[in-house]
């Protein structure tokens, strides 16, 4: 006896689409429904381990139900475009996975599945039918199980129904369920039942009389009276509904049950499609990887175009590769390196152009014997500096191993790919191969899983060498396409003159790090602990009992059941105690302020007091964070391990953490922070004369705005009015709504609406600019910064209101925020070059969005300030002056 799994294709795809937020691959194809569908498919496969599998789809054509009732499903909304485009792709993918699919004009998928259930049950097979449609419960038997999944980002839950489960849930048998549905009607399919009879009443009626016909014979006995009267009046309509809701089990299908036998789902074709769709979680199911010559085999034994010499990439010494280089008289047209690591692996993967004399597209140089790590490093640097161009998969980490600078014509393919599509998830060599040279190659995770280089060198050398060959060759082979597309999109200058130079600045800042007083950090943590303990006791006293403050469930019970506070919002797991709920409750009871402060301090302790300590390197007592260039869609830099751009500034106890960051002995910190850079960019890009003139006169922009919005003389603006105007000024940059502003200021929505209206009356050019930005992004599909950086805004074409609304905010803000990111990058590069050109000991060590932090020697302090001021203020030519505010001190806290 074998097991059969049948899947209701459109139903599960639809459920997955609405259960998972929109996802898309680098080509812009939406993939969330496909991803959710596959998650459900594999969950069921893992649980059931079936022998047969089939997916049934509806056909866009009238069925027999439409023929007898033209209004059937007439109230259905059209399928969203973002879902519609995924249907043919899923069918193609299922074909690649060798999964049997079936559809037939005139029948719905329900009827096809009903027929398949009957066929397999008659063969003695156990059947699981996967559908989100509860109409399928009428098909449940002792052998046919109906499985109804619920899809979420964190997984899938499934409700299971055999015949006895249907009876237990609805008090009717599966066949009686048809009559129950007919009485109820089905609004989703536009099937009229009996007015006034809902699920509970229908269930009681059919439980008592088993079918509509018998119920009609006893209509006078039915209660309530209204249900009795309506069934008497609408009996013929109920019988007609019964015809419509009954699933056929005798469709005329050209079908061989053996055609659904499960074959090799994870094969070369499905691997290529999943790579193209960028569904990397699904790719983890491949135990083996397809080779580049079309065979499906163990990666350790692959012979590929990338490694044609012998069974593995050719092992050569550095003299051989350098000999190839010098024979080229003047350098390679292109060159690439990967995996240079003199500390652990001690070797380098190298990709060089093939020649007739020695066709070595990829090779591996080990540091062994006479070729020491030092010789290898010198050889690599010589080759890079002499080559016409060198391409890397991820250049910045390699700068730890070979010394280069931004004049060495070494380029990062991942950054080029990021500029072309800044909303993609990843820019690894396998993504670049897929998107720019239309090739499918295994990723590092595919080949090495979680092995380190040294572990792979010892245990999986074949896979490691294949990885190095791919990593070395793909960036070089894709470089021409990347550069052509950058030029076509007007971003070649951005790549060469901004993004690549800033990469070297970031590497230098990471290498320098920032010193931390470890003992001070511990003392700070102890202070937090003491305050947290005090707050904890205060909260217990106010609550009248001890409970787990960190448990939303227990906290919810205290606040909304014991203390009867308002704004209770019940969820499946208990009451919501989210920040917005607690902020609404502030002032209602003293316990709320204590809880908010407790949460704030516990986060400070875990994230900073405790968290930062693990990042301090013992050899220099400094934290060396990692700056990322390819994370944000707007071009802003992000910082991880740890995130030093997010050190608290608004709360005094949070700001005190900055005291632990100090310069080296005998040095000081000097920082320079752009003043209101985004508002200044807005004034320039909008061309609003009122705002431009205010900045040219160097007047208090927030006080001016308050004066205009609140209709009071400039000198009579109150601090509260200035704060409100400041919220409007900065909120406008981010496309704030009247609702958002009302929440920020604690005022009514109508009042906030009036503030915004007055703001646009004061600065009419800004309203025009924002409208123009949205219109242009809608027309082109992307927004632009002053320097030509593109930010795709596909949400503007969505039929989903929330998505479209988000897209409008992005279109308004991205040109401004992206331009600010561009300007600070230009400033970083220019400041760094000046400091080096003038042979100064002072250096840049951090970038915090609009701020640059330097570690300076005292005798250079005045010169450092001059360089910061000159280079930051001249980084861009705007209609208004760029202004920086500078401070100096002997810890980071003293700078603000």
C-alpha cells in the first residue's frame, strides 16, 4: 500500500501569497507565493513521505457550474498582478521538479481532486489532500485525509480532517457537510443559500435531519422560527446551492495513476530554477549539487569549466602564475583573486584569462614549501598592481591580507551589483553569475555548509577548491556586463569615484577601531543593574505581586485584568504589551512609566553594557566594527558586529555609554556633524525659495517654520511650538502622514493635518517636489539622488494600497536620504585623502550617518578641524550652504 499527496494548486498558492510578505528576486519577479507553496509542499512531504504526488490547478475558463449559474464566483476580485505572475513560474518549477500537474477546462481543481481521491481510494491507497478550501471536507473518509495549512513567515501549521474529525468539528458527516454548506451558502463563491441560516443553525438542522430534503419535510419543526420560514421559502434555492457546492468525483480525465509516482525532485533543472528565483532556503534541500557539465554528482568529484585541469583546480606555484603574467607584456586584461588568507588557509584562488599556450581559467596557489605566505602576499600585490583591472567577489576582507589602495584598479563585483539592484538580498558570486552571465553555480553554503576555510582544506578540499575557482572567476567574467549596465544606468562614475574609494576608507576605519575602557564599561553595567533592580522592586510594589516583567503574557494579566487599565488588545497569545500600547497608557498609572524605563535599561544593559564587552579585542582593547556598503536601498552605510551607529543619544543614561569610548593615550576625539543636511538637500532639490532664503540668512529654520505654521511673530515662538515645527520639518522629509504626526506630537489628527497644510503653504515648492518625485518614480520605476544613484520603487505599481502608500513615502524620501548618504561618502573619501596626503597621524575612525569621528594628536587638532570643515562643506554644491558642527573631547560623550 502506498501513500498519495494531492495538492490544490491555486488554493495553496493563494494562501501562501497572503501569508507571506512580498518577496522578489533580483529580476523583480515576485516569489513570496512560490516560496510559501514550497514550504507547505516540503512540510507535507517530510511528514507524509508519500509515493505519489499531484498538483491540480484551475483553468481560466467557464466550468459546468458557470453554465448553470452565470453568477458563480461573480463577486471574486481579480487576482493581484504580483500573484498572477507567479502562477506560470510555479508550474514551470513543478515541471522541473518532475511533479505531476493536472488541469482541465470545464472542471475546477476541486472536481479533479475529488476524482483523484476516489480513484486512489478504490486502489486501496491512503490519500492526503492539501487545500485551503473547507469545501474539501466533504471528501474526507477513513482513507482520505483533508489537510488545511495556515502559512506564516515562521512556519506552517496544518489542521487535519478524516471523516470522524469532520463529524467532531461540525456534528455532521462529510456527505452531510454538503447539505450544511448548501443551507449556509458561500459568499466567496457567490452561492446563495437560505437567508438567515449560518453555520451553527445549518449544522443543527443537518445533524437532526441529515439532508436538505428531509429537513424540508420537517420544516415546521425547525427552530428558530425564522430559519423554518426561510427554508420553506428558499427550499429550491437551497437545492440548487447543493448542486453547486457538491464536488464531482467522476470527472472524465485522461489519467494514469502511475504518472504521479514521485521522481527526482532535486535535480539539475530544479536547482537552476531555484537559484534563479533566489529561494536559498529551499536550495538547502539539495544533498548533492549539479556540476557545470550537466551531470548531477557529488561536488567533491566535479570536473567543471571553472576547473578543467585534472579533477580539481590546478595547483600551481606563484612563479608559474607570475610567469603567465609577465609573458602577457603589460598585464592581464582582467584578473581575479579569492580566498587569500595568509593566517589560516595560506593560499589564493586566482582567475586569469586563458591563453592558447596555457588555458588555466582558474587555479590555486598554495603557500607551501619555498612559497611562504610572505612570497604569496608579495606576488598577489605585484599582480594586482600591474594588471589592467582586478575583480573580487568581496574585496574589503581581502585588504587584511594584501595591501592595496584605491588607485590599484582593484574592484568589487558585489558593489557593482548592489548599485544596479540595491534592494536584492545578496550579492555573492553565485547571485552575480545568475543575474549577469546567466549561469548557475553553487554558492559557498551549497559547497562548504558551515565549514571554515581551514576545516574545508583538511576535510573537503575538492569542494573548497571548486568554491575558490567559482569565487575567483565569476567576478572577472561578469565585469564587462556589470560595467556596461552601470554606464547605461548613469552610475559608472558613482562606482569608480565614490563607492570603490569609500571601500578603502571603511577598511582603514575598521582596522583602526575605537578604544574602549573595559573597566568603565563594567562599572556602567553595574550602575544599570542597580537601577534595574530598583525599578523591578518598584514595579512589584505597584502591581502588588511578583511576576515576570519580561513576559508579555504575565504583564498583560497584571495591567489589563488585575489593574483594569484601558486599551487592552487581546491576541492569540494574550494581551499586547507592545511599546505603542504602553505609550498610550503613560500617565494612567505610575507603573507604566516604570515599565517603560525598565525595558529601556534592560535593553541598554544587554545590548551595550554586556554586548559590547564581547567585541573588545584583547590585543589592543579596541572594538573593530564592520561597515556594510550593500545593505540599505538608499546608499546609507550600515554597521554590524557591533552597530556603533546606533549608540543611544536621546536618553541621558543611554548617552553615558559613550564615556567608555576613548582615544589612545595622548590623543583626542574630534567630530564633525552635518547640520540639518537632509533639510538642506530638500531645500536644494525642491528649489523652494522661502526655505533656501531662510538657510542663506542662517536663521533658525524650526523657529521660522513655527512662526509661519502657527501664525506668531518669529520672536514670540514658544519652545513647544518650535518642537512641533521641528517634527513637521523632519517628518516631511520622510513623507509623514497626519496620523503619524499626530502620534509624534500627541495631538489630534485634524490638528496635525492643519500643521502639514500650513507647512506646504509656507513652502509650496516642497509640495511640488514631493509630488514630482512620486510621479517620476512611478513613471521610471526608480528614484534618483543628485549623484545618479537609483533606488527601485516597484511598490508604486502595486494594487495593494498599503504597498503603494509605502512606495510613495520611499519615492519622496529616497532622493533626499540617498543624496545625504552620497555626500557623506564623498566627504569621507576627501577627508581621508587629505589626512594621508598631508602625512598626518590623525585618522578617521567612525562614520555615524551624518557625522565623522576622528582620532587626532593634539598638535594636529586645528589642522584636522580645518580639513573636516573644508572637505565636508565642499562635498556638494547646493543652493544652500552645507554647515558642520564640530566638537572635541577625551571621550565620545564629551562631543555632544
